[in-house]
């Protein structure tokens, strides 16, 4: 086995995370915030308190407008 085969096998054994960080704009005030796509808590806007995301057992329900995704 050479080094490339070991790295490839190692990558197959370690699972990749399914969640991403999302930049969301508040529908009420327009403030942009980063939040996790699989949030387990209610996420509120830091400026006006509007709910931006609610947990749903998997991916969070995003209430605002998605403006960017970070992987």
C-alpha cells in the first residue's frame, strides 16, 4: 500500500458531516446571521428577536432568506 491508498481508505472510514453553516437574512429587519443547518435550539435574530430557525428533528426550518452557504 502506498500513501495515496491509505489516505483514500482513511477518508472512506471517517464520515463527513452533513450539516453546513448558513448565512440567513432576517425577514423583519434584514440583519444577517450565521447559523447551523441542523440547529437543535430556536435561533432568534440578535437585533429584533424574530425567529430565524426552528429545530425539526433533522435540518432546522429556516424562516429567513438564505444568502450564503459555508461548507
